[in-house]
C-alpha cells in the first residue's frame, strides 16, 4: 500500500518545514480580517506558525505576516492572536 503524502508547511517564525497538522494557520479573510484559524478551514489567505508563543513573536518582530498579507497589522490584532494561542496551549498570564 502506498504511503500517504503528508502536507508540509513553513513556520513564519522559525522558518522550519513541519507537517501541516503541527502548525496553526493565521488567515486573512476576503474582507481583510486577520485571525487564528484553529480548524484550518476558514476561507482566505493563510500562513502558518508553530504552536509556540516564541514563533508568533518572531514572526511579529520580523513582520512576516504583514509581508505575506500585504497589509499593515495593528498591535491589537497581535494581542488577540497571542491570547488565542495562550488559550489553545492552556497557558495563563
């Protein structure tokens, strides 16, 4: 039986190629709204980041999301994404 191909994606924080299922998708909807897509099914342009705050912060610092989405991302949106990621990881402040 042939082995099933595992889709690989690059993390925007650490630039490592990892299986798609191990990453979190950040999506820009057709309306221009940017959010974390935990299901991986929202419509729009998606980029991926590891399930770690460090990678999200690296991507934010190097403005990789802004380059891929070709728009300015406000600090409040990053705050919301960090809080959602913290909830997903089960961390508290």
